[in-house]
């Protein structure tokens, strides 16, 4: 939407909500450091009862501890805590390819306001079939509401220019990841979906595909209708 000076990884914050991710946190943070030459800031908002926070601090992450309040609240807090002009969200379960961070930053420097990792492009074979079906359904719903093709509404790996996060209104709920794609698209920001590989999860998931899926669908519908009325 405007002309920007190019960023490097000194301008990047990688943020995540963490909850009992001691099986994956070390490898995820190591992968971020490797991909960014240790230059990116990492922020974890943690509500764990295991050693996740301690491991994260040992690996140089800034850890903000809070009582467990769900995915949306943790990620919202992490987004607000980020200090740098480019903010990358990821999950801390080992499923996302941190070696794609240079590609995401290149796309931001090429003019994208949001870069969103499309897990479904390559098939997401490691994703449970029910979850994969649900994610395709969410994408269809968002596409119908927006009037343009959306491929993966609930991916946890995205890069944002800070001003996008600051400009749009957003809520703290299970559907936050979808909302942070739908609102920028509806408002004319340059949103670039890029295919990414989706890996095998390390550790146990805390998401309920039925109840959380219902909340995500409700969020997409609510946000999509709100944006159409603007």
C-alpha cells in the first residue's frame, strides 16, 4: 500500500503462544536462530505447567508468563509485546518450517503487507484428516464472504507489517488466526499466500477439533459479515 525501506532480521519479531511445549520449544527456537542468524527477536507468551518457559529463556527468548487463557489470548498478547516493525507468528510444536523465514521477509520487502503460509498447498499429509477437511471448509467459507480465493485461513505462520496489526480491530478468541487474515484481505492490504511444508507435531495437541472448529467457523462468519458491512 506504500513504499517501505527494506527490512532485515534485526527488524523481525517472531512470536508465539506456548502451552506445555517442552518437547518442541528447543528445536523451534534453534531453527529460528539458524534461519535468522540469531538476529530475530523471539517472544513466547507461556501458560505452561512444564519446563517450556525455562527452556525458552535458556535459548534467548523473551518469555511472558500468564495464566492459561486459550490460543487467541496468548497470541494476542505476543503480538502486542513484539518490539519490531515486522512480526512473524508461528506455533511452537515443530510443524512450521522456520527455514522459510527468509522467503517471508523477502515477500514483505517486495511489498506484501501480510505473508501467510499455506499448509494445504502440498497436501498437509501430517495433519489429521478431520482437521484438514475442516481447514478446507474454513477456506471455502472465507472465500465466499470475501469474494476472492483464500487457501488456508487458520495457518499459524504469518508475517505482518506492524502497521497492519495496529490498524485493524481484532479480538482475542480461538478464531484469531482466521480473523488476522480475513480483516486485512477485506480492507485491501496486499496479502500474499505462499505454500509451506507442514511437519509432524512434536508433543500432544490441546486443541479440540470439534469445539474449536465451531468457534473458528463462527469467527470467520462474524468477521466476514462485519467487514462486508464496513
